[in-house]
């Protein structure tokens, strides 16, 4: 069974930096695209960054210069570094990974570490 375990999050002061990590474990043959989403109360999840198995990472225009996504294929991990944390960054952050296990590839979600701080 595939699991995504996230770490990081917590209280971050405005202007501070934050790093979230996500590790895939279990039985699988391939990991494809790895992503970070975030969700505000009462709203849909929004993409923060994504990184394919090869090639450069992708950032929505609103996130460019504010976050850095990186992955280590040999360790099956993806991390998200947030720079210059702003009050509006307080949300629940989820990693999302496309993984091929015993069947066809499917999308898995982490449990979502919460990033909080003074508004």
C-alpha cells in the first residue's frame, strides 16, 4: 500500500521561511509528477507548484519567486520551500503524487500539514 507522509508546517512568522517535506513509501514501481497544493477554509485546493520526473518545475504565476519545489527521485521525496511568508500563506498544504503501484497509476494525497501564523 502506498502512503505519503508529510512533515514540516506549524507556526511561521511573516517574512519567515518554511519548508515542507513529503515522502512516498510502500510498494510501487514508478513515481511521476509530484505536486503541492494548498487549501483555505471554504475554498477549493489550489496548485502551488509541481515537478515532473524530469524537466524543470512548474509554478503558477502567482507563486513564482515565492516558493521552490524540489524532488529527490532516489529518495521518493518532494519538498516545498516558502520564502518571505505572508499572512495569506496560512493554509493547509497537501502533497499530491502520481504513483504506479500494482495497478494503473493513480493520484495520492498527503495528510496536509497546516501552516499557521499571525495574520
